[in-house]
């Protein structure tokens, strides 16, 4: 006759064994992490947190022009550069073998005419005639400078504030500081990101809890038809069957997470990711259905036109995601190459191809946000990882220029029809109203109601913040 003790042992063994399979599955999904890296904190990206400051914006749309568009050919008009075209001038190199060396370089005038736009009369070149129509809504920062002279380090610095260290991306810091506005969608999404020049590190949570990692949708150069979330719905199971499996899986996961000694934070993050994925099945397909937009709205973004269809779809989806409550949306104009689209070391006329592909979609995004009343609390940020030199490389190219370049902002509490800072008379060095990339990050966070000096996370024995020990908020651009 079997004793009660033996029966209890068998049941316990079976129960532990059954849950053990769940443990194996759950453990396989957890990131490898040392005990020194674990905070042990229970976190939720979905929980909205009150900002420390009075926010001017609720969310960010970052339009990333990877490769370094030329500021002197687009938004930073330099009459002196035109007047001195072809002259040779001494330049101190910043690139690898030329670093610190003084060489003679020939100045090259812009390849496109500048014309005044809007009531502000802001000069914008013929590369961007559609954006020129919206200059009265834009705030130009002409004195940007940054770290890194190659695409990889400079792109990482743009996103994380570090060229080599593994640091959280700005989007992850924003989500960590504010939480999400929508429990049914990720709080940080990157559309069509590139695998090159930082790759997933550009939307990584790094040492922040796992729930703050960005969610990529699509990949560069795969086409907008692939700008989807894989397996968002099962073609084989009914809704009832999926609900039953989901409930059972979550019950097993909860048991294992409660018993976990190490990696409890990561276990809970995986559980919450399942919960989010489940809720997304009813929300995401609707948000991502661009066909539900009117024909007029689609035309506004250039959808259906050969040159603008791809990027227009990204920009329209960015608006829909932001409208649905996604806190940080990044729209990537990029590819998988280590020499990205805007990287014209030769054949600068190719800039016209990339401007044609992005000009109307970005202008459409600005107009659409404004007419829907979303621009007031949505901060649009347009820019690349650096600019380009005022002198020629080869016969008709330009080299990288991290010493001075332009980005623009719109909405979200910044001054409209305003230009801040500037480069020297030929557009080479930031000399007036200089804004380091750390300063830009600090300013964007401040507009969202976050103090970059107070937003911190304990890791590896020290307090980390988004701008490390640097960064000054540029209050002069606030409306």
C-alpha cells in the first residue's frame, strides 16, 4: 500500500517536473546577465509615470537621416562659401590618418539654390522644397557638433551618448523615465532600422531593465511590405484556443518567476512581454493598417508615388503609432550598408535622390500632425549623425563633418520659425550657439519633463544618466 508521504512526493515531483519544462523555456528567453548586473527591481514599462518637470511634449518622433546629409547644401546657407568656390584653404584633419594634420582643401559651393520660405524668410535649398513650405513651424539648430568621425561611432553616439560603451538608447531612457501611454503597444518603436553602424545597439536598453528595449518593426531595405510584426495572429488556432494556451503559459511563468532567485526582473519582463504581445493582437493590426487612411492623407505623404512611397509609409505609420500613444517612434531612412544613403564622398548629386525620397513624406508628417492638433505635444526631431565638409572630396563629394552641422525640431514646445546657433562663414565649425549632442539629448528630455541630471540608474557600482556627466539644456529655443 502506498503511503501518503509517497503520494505527496510523487505529486510534488510531477508538479515540479511539469513546471520545470516551463522553466527551461522561460530561461531560454532570458538575456544572459551576471549577478552584478541585476537590480532585482520589479518594473513595468506600461506604467505611466509623472514627469519631474512641467512637460511641453508627451512624445518624440525621430526622423533619422543616416549617413550625414550636407547642411551646407540644405539648411545652412553660406554666401561666403559660394563667393570663395574653388579656393584652397588650410584645414586640420579629423579623420584617422589625417587627424591633426593641416592640409589644403578646395572649397565647394552648394550644388542647389537657396530660396526663402514662409513668413520667416528662412533660406532652404531646392533639395527640400516641401519642407521649405513648413519653415515657420521649424526650429533649426545650426551649431550642432558631436563625437565620432565614422558612421559607426557617430551613429552610436547619436543614439546612446557613447561611441564605444554599451549604453541605453535615448528612446529607452525616455520610456524608463515616463513609461508608456498605451498598455497595448510598445512604448519605444524603431521603424525599418539598419543592422549596420550600431545595429540593435541603437535601440537597446543596455543595462536598463529589459522592458525598456526598443521594438524594431521591419528592417532596412526589405521594403514597406515587410514593415510588419511577425506572427501577430495565428493562422492555425482559434481565439479561444490561443486564450487557453496563453493563460496556461502565463500561470507556469508566474510560478517560476516567483521562485526565481536570480534574474527575477528578467523573468517578469519576459512575462510582461507575453502579456503585451497578447494585447497587441487586437490593437496593432488596426494601428498598422495604413489602408484605413483617406486617399487624401496617403497622397499627403507621397504614398503611391514611386520615389516617396516607401518612406511615406514609414512616416504615416509613425504618426499613427504616436497618435495611439507610443512614447518614442524612430523613423529610419537607412540601409544595411556601412556607407549609408546620405554618405556621398563622391557624386554629391545623389543627395537629390535621397531628398526626393524624404522631403514630401516629412513635410506630410508635419502638416498631418499640425492639422490633427498633435504637433503641440509631439516633438519632431530631424537629423543625421553628422554633417559634411564645405570642401570637396574628389571632384564632387564631401567628407564627414562632426564639427558643425544642422538638425531641426518642430512642435513639442520649441520656438517656431526660429534659428539658433551657427557655423563659421563657410559652414565648417560650430562657432555660435554651439550645441553638443549631449546638450541636444538633455534638451529633448527636458521638453518631455525629464531632468537629465536626475534621471539615473544604478549599474556596476555607479549612477548612470542619459548624458553621463555632460549636457546643458538649451532653454533659448523653448517657446
